[in-house]
C-alpha cells in the first residue's frame, strides 16, 4: 500500500505509524526530529497579514545585481547569464 493510501485511510501520518506499529512493523524514530513542532508549524504556520505587507510596486530590475546573482548561482557564467536575460535561448541552464 502506498503512503498516500495509508494517510487517506488513517487520516494523518501519526495514525499511520500507530497502525503499522500495531501490526508489528518496526519503525525507528529519527533522532532529534521535532515531530510535534513540525506538525504544529504546518497546521498553523506563521503568516503575515496582507495589510501588514509593504506596498509592492513594479520597477526596473537591478540588472547588475541580477547578473551577479545568476553568475554566482551558475558558477561564473556571467556573459551567458546576460544572454539568458535578454534573449529567448540560453546555454547556461
């Protein structure tokens, strides 16, 4: 049975693990993993209210900063990054 089917059947991952353990399946607990905190984070994530966000406005991009970022992410291919920005084809991907 797939993990998705098990979660649909039992409702959540904790119930799946409990059911598997009841059947005698040995499931090791990962060390130092904060299960409860992770669950709480996904159940009630910290979200900024839209009214608290700064106003968004479109502007011209910082081309030099973007090229530097792409060059560092793409391991020094700055010229190809410029080509990728301003042309439809790129050999840098």
